[in-house]
């Protein structure tokens, strides 16, 4: 009996617990439903409030909710000439560089008359090579000519005597012709002797090495006793640079091949001496380098004592220009799902309001972006504080 009573009590407790759990679940569901209904009502009320505020702002601005204006910086759009440059690095080079070499065969240096850094003039004597053999050749040729002169005078005299006898019908025709041939043969030898003397003199002159340009001796790598051939290994033995005629050279990427030509304007900046020059392309190469996919271009620059060959030059090649162009700072250009836009300030009902203005952009250079459409002269563009602006936001330029 006692066990039966205990079982009955346990069954009763389970039944009560089950009823309590069902009751709790029902209460939770009721609360969730009521909360959802209240949220729905709140959304509807908020929408009604927003609509009424907008309508009230139109009919009675004073009664509208006062919005705090955001501080920004604005600038008026003014047309200007927009220029785009290709920024490259180049170097200053001399137009005329002379690598001195002997006109004849290499020879042993007898005397050196120039040192590195010397200013030299065109025609100035730089080196003297050993000239003993050319002098001997010249002396021999001159001696041979003197002998021929004596022989020719003797043969001419014989010919004249033979001719006089022939005119008197004395002697034979063969004797006269022989005498004439002897004179002609020696005269031919005299002409050959003249050529030999010219060659000997020229070879002797080749032992004197002269500068063929005005300039500065940049390299003098030769000493007395050494053989002068013009080049030692891969280096020139004497290099003369004409520093009065200079150019700036650079390599232009091949994608600009159609934009760079002879006559294209260039700005040349020499940063080491803080000088900027205006120039024009004087040579534009047509061959594309297979290694770096670029072509050669150069611009002549005026002579100046401050300019030196191999000086670093920053080259700006002007490849696009448009006068009366509308521009905007590059950092003010923003993007959304519809494209590019800028924030502009527009006065409405005595207040300054921010608006998104869609724009079509063109080229850019430095901090300027070309605006092809979307802005016009006089528009007020927001240049600072534009990052978090939204359409229709109240703005101000005064720090209160």
C-alpha cells in the first residue's frame, strides 16, 4: 500500500510539472507576438513622423527640427588650362663627343701635350708619335725626286739636240723617237715621285695627333712610351667632350609612341642645381628597344657653365593640353554604384546644402583631375570635409 501511495504522488507531480511548462511556453509566445506588433506600430509611427517633419519643413521652416550644420571647406570652380605631362628621368649629354684616334697606324707616344680636364681647341696638338721611319721615307722620296730632276734635265737636253739634227736632216727617226721616249719615261717617274712625297708627308703628319673639336679633355689615358691606338681594351684613350652643345636624352615607354614627336614641348628640371628649362623634342626614335619596350628621345638645351654631361634630368613631356578646362582636386572625386561624383554646395532657402554631382572625368596630372562634364564655372565644390557628407546635408563654412 505504501508503494502504491508513493507512485500516485509521483504521477501527480509529473502531471503538474507538465502543465506548468505548457503554461510558460504559451506566455512566451504571447509576449513575442505582442513585441512584434509594437515594433510594427513603432515603424509606422516613425514613418509618419518623418513625413510630417518634411512637410512641416516646407511650409514652416522655423518649426522644423533644427539640424546641426557640418563644417566644410569650399572652392569656386574656375576654368584654367589643363596640361598633362609624361614624367620621365633622363640625363644631360654632349652633342659632340670626339674619341681621338690616329689617322694612320697605331704608334708609340713620343710626347703628350694635354691632361684630363684641359680645355682644348679644334686643331690643337694633343700627342706626338714616333716619326723616325716616316721622316726617313720622306727624305728618301725627296732624294729620289732630285735624282730624277737631274736625269730629266739631261734627257731633255739630248732630245733637243737630236731634234735639231733631225730638223737638218741629220740622224735617224729612231734616234729622235728614242730620245723622246726617254724624256716621257722620266717625266712619268717624276709624277710618281710627287705622289710618293705626298704620301710620305701625310704619314709624317699622322704622327701628330690633333683635336677635331672644341671641348674639354674628359679622358686622357695615355703616357709616353705607350702605343696609341685610340682605344685601350674597351675604353677610349683620349675623349674630348664639347660642353657648349648639350642635349637631354630619355627613354619613353612605347605606349606613348603616338604622342611624342619632333617639336613636342618639354620641361627639363635639373634638380642638383634647381634649374628648370623649356625645350622641344629634337629627335624621337622609331625603334622600340626589345629589353625595356621604350624608344629614344632627346631635346637640345642651351649652353650654360652650370650644365654638365651625365647630369641627372627630370623630363616632363607635354602630351595633352586643353585651355579653359574645368578641373577638380583628385582627392575630391568619389565613387558610388552609379559612377563618379563630387560634393557641391548649393544655397537653398538661405542655407547651404550638400548635393552629389555626377561627373565625367578625363585626364589627371599631379593633384588636378580634368572634368569633362558635370561641373561648370562658378560651382562651389567641397574640397575638405566631403568624405562623410550625404545628399541634402546642411553644411557651413564658418566654425561656430
